[in-house]
C-alpha cells in the first residue's frame, strides 16, 4: 500500500498537490495574509477576488501546502460539475454526456492549474459558468460569472468579448430594422452594460498602473509557439522538455482536424461556432499583439481556450463517420491523455526551496539570520521561513526588486547589505537551492600571529 501511495504522489498528477510551493504560489499565500484593505489597495494586474477567497480559506484550514492548493481544486471540481450539467443538457442520455466531463477533468492543462495556489482554478470556474450561461441564455448567471471572473483574472475579458461577438454574428440577420429601444432592451446589450459598469473601478486601476507594467517578464513569441500553440494549450506545454515542440505541432494539426469535424455538423453549429471563436479570437489577438507590439502570451492566462478545445471534441465525435470509429477514438484519446499525465508531472517540477529552508531552520541559532541573494526566491524563502522577521534580501549592490515578483510582500527595510558579526551568522540561500554561511570577524578579537 505504501508503494502505491508513493507512486500516486510522485508519478501522477497527485504530485502537483504535494510539491513545494513555487514563487507565485508562495506570493498568493503571503499576500492573502495581509489586511482586507491592503489586498484591495495593493492588487494590480491581478484582481482581488481570489486573494479574498484564499484569505477566508486559510483562516479556516491553515496555510499548509496541501490546504492552500485544495482551494484551487475546489474551483476545478465546481467547474467540472458545471460541465456535467452542460453535457447532460446538451447530449441527454448519449454516452458523451459522461465522457465530456471526464475529458475536461483529466485534461493535463486543466488538471495542472487546478492544483496551483493561484487564481486559475476559480478563473476556470467563472469562465465555464459564463460560457454555459451564455449558451442557455441565463443572463443573470452570465452577468454574475463575468463580473466575478473579471475580478479574478483580467483575461476574462476574452470570454465576455467572444460571447458578445458570437451573439452579434448569430443575431445580426434576425432583425433588419433595429430600433434604439430594441437595442437597449436586448439581453446581451443590457448584460454588457452591467458588466462594463461593474468593471470600471478595476479598468481605471489598470490604466493608472500602466507605467509600472513597462517592466515585464513575458517571453517573446516565436514560430515554435505559433505552429504549436493549439497543442500547447491542450496539454499545458510551455517548452520543457525542449524536444516536445514538434509533438505539440503535430497535435495542433490534429486539433485543426477535430475542429473541422465539429464545424461540419450543422445541427450543432451554434455551439461549435461559439467554441471555435473562443479558441481562435483570444489566441489570434494575443499572438498578434505579442508579435507586433509587446509580449502578452502566457498559456495559463488563456485557459478558456483550453476549455473550448475540450468542448469541441464531443461535437467532432458526433460528426465522425462511420459511427464505429467514435468509441475507439475516445479510447485512443483517453489512453494518450493517461500516458501523458503519467509522464508530464516529472517534467513539470517546481524548484525545491522547502528542503534547504528546513535545513537552515535546524542549523540556526537564536540570533542568526536568513538572507536570499536573489529577489526571485524571496517569496518561497519567506513562506518557508519559521521566523519571517529574520529573513532579508541580501543586496550589497542596491535594491532591485521587480514588481512582478511580488513587491506587495516586500519593503525596503527587508533589504540589507550588512554582514553580521560573529557569532551571529547569516545563512545565504541561492537560486540553485544551495546555501552558504556569511559572517564577519572583529579584527580585535583575532589572535595575532606569533
């Protein structure tokens, strides 16, 4: 039994639950510990809803690694429940009504971010809610999920925008003589007005902070990404291992075939058209901006694209001829996802600062300090430090703490260039996970040579 549990926790996606927290996850926990007013005032490109949820969650369940990850997993489970309801409504008693939620829950991209201590699990939930609400014309739910989604992640604007675009494309021919009254009372127009009004405070905040965003960590978009992007989005692949690019390029071609099959079925073209727009509009927009103006592409920011890719698969299966190929195709897809999900966690390792911080804690004396020599590991070190007041950024060349690392959890008083005088010591943690001991010696206390 212990061997089986070890296999689950080291060689399956369950490993995502028990790995050390990485930088952004540590930041989430530390930032959510701040007072409510500070969370709202200091949130910037990342809106505050997730941090407020995490604050409540940690008050109930603590800040342990598994505990904080389970909040995101709750978002994933609720999103899966929404997909279950949608699939039952869409496919009735057909076997696709239970296969579709399985494809959703076990998708490698969805599963990975469903365990991460970031907003993505709840961004996923609000995205799926908004898509489902739009398709069944539940405008109240669409408004609420869109607003909460936007205040969870800014890229929620693509779900809202694509829904509006699809509505316009499918309704433009239904009324040749629209009047102002009809336009104002149109349910989508009213929904967009309410969503827009509710979003104004954070839109203003973003414009105020635009100069800050000039300093960025986004990676440039190249040809490898463009030709592989559909496969990357489906699997959650970001370039590690390097040799997998060609396989995601092949998968992208296969997904184009899946999308074509889905579109062929005229019976479901309203739904497939919506999901095709949800795949291509965000991707083409962000890739175009990234190539021509400024890099903005991050696969997890566009997780609604992955949702749309998954939800196009059952429509492609319905269109697949002969029908005898449908079940083998699902089995092949399921087997492929299983093999990938067993292989990929080992390629997606998070840096381990938990182990050296535990060792340092055991070695430290009462007056000793902990230094980190790179701001990029400051959040992890601060999360794992037993006494957070004794942790500092060692900055002998001056303070350089980029905002995107998490400047809301850092103050200038936590930077130092001082070398402690022995017997006090500083344990200096480096980016590669090693640590050294730093101290100075008073020359007056050193015995002179005979």
